[in-house]
C-alpha cells in the first residue's frame, strides 16, 4: 500500500526547541505530520495533530535516557515516517538515529540558542542527518552544517 502523503515525524524537547519546531511546521503542511515532545500541555499548540508524549531526560540520567530512547524507537516503529524533522535535543537525536534504520529521510535543525557552537546532540547527529542545519552562518562550513537562515 502506498501513502498519498508523506508521513513526517516532527520531534522536539521542550521550551525553545518546541517553539522552533512549531515555526517550521507550516513547511510540512502537505504531508501527514505526527509530533513527539516532552510536555502534554503542548497539545494545545497542535490541536488537530497527533501528538506522542515522550519522557524528558538529560545525559546525566542514564535510566531516563534509556526510557526516552526506547519510547522514540517505539514511535518510529509504530509510525514508520518517511521524513523525520527535529530541532533537538536528545529526543531528536534518537529519532534521527532510529529513523535512518528504517529508511526515513532526516532533518536536523540546531537550536538558535547555540550561538557559539553546535549543541552536543547537533554534533553527534552529523552522520545521521540527510539535511544538517544551523541557524548561525558562522557555524556553517564545509565540514559543518549548512545555514539556511533562522526561524525566530
């Protein structure tokens, strides 16, 4: 069975990552967009879209990171997206890693808050992103991400 619309999984942790993801969502309106984030309250921002709630975790909480990774893997397996787009952080990293296993095209947009250097997740995701973007021209380069402008 072939889908008529591309399925897009849009993933972000909370705060600014979520706000930036919301800013780029209109670019994907022709697809079937499914979202994943860490705050149930964010449902109000996307009332007509399917939203998966994922556990929040930091690199200092190994069990939390494992729970987060397993939840993202389950979502990728369940949704089977054609494209995964993320503004970070850890949830986006895992989504891109797992998405590549199943043939999804992947887009990483590093947070505008990372002015001086790419985020840790943004650096780690280099090998898994089909399109690797920064919002700061001075962080772009031949061995770094591309810059296509800022979303805020």
